[in-house]
C-alpha cells in the first residue's frame, strides 16, 4: 500500500459474516488517525490491535495482519506492531461481503472511507503466516517496488 496522506479514516479491507461478525484492517478509526488498526468484531464485541508507529505516507509499505487461534497480530513492513489475545476462537468468514479499499455498508454497497493512495497487491491465506514468513514476504514485496518518497 502507498498512502498519500495521514489523518484520514479509511478501510483497507473488510470481511463480514452477518451484522456483528467482521474483520477490518483500517486507518483513522479514532482520534489517532495516523495509526493502523486490525479489528475483529465477534458477536458485536470489538477487539483490536493498534500499530506502535504512525503509518508511513508517500512511500510503499507492506501491511499484514494474522489471526491464529485466539491471537491477533499486526505488522508494518514485516515488523510486528502489536498482538493481543482476543479470547475467541477464529471467525468463520466468507468473501460474500468483501471489500478492498473501501468499507461495506449493509446490503453490500460501498460504505465510503476509500483509501487515498494505492494498493499494489493483495493476498489472502488460508492459514496464519508466521512472523518470519511475514517478514520475508514484506522484504520481497518492498524490494520489487520503489520505496522512494513520492513528490508532494
């Protein structure tokens, strides 16, 4: 992903399974608009991990989030930003309501909060990647893109 500016609320991806069960990778959810969040809603209860650093802007960054058992992890450029034990077994989600770059409203319509920037590639895996796998993928992906700052 290459965000163009900070301070904006946006959804990178959102997967829903009913009204109260969903997974969201987003920025700008609260007053801390320059941070990245990985959020799981389970039966209406929100559990989240917030990045330790501000999401870099005007350069390519690799973002990753994993859930293995009850543990959620969030990564920026292959570095672990935080983790939490969410207390729940993993959600069984489908891609029926899936969005990339914008939120989803009820009924599947675009819910706004689009990304101001670019997404270079996107991958979903059927298992949680290890921290080393996330680091290796980030290193490979970032080596294939220009990490120079974008012109203002």
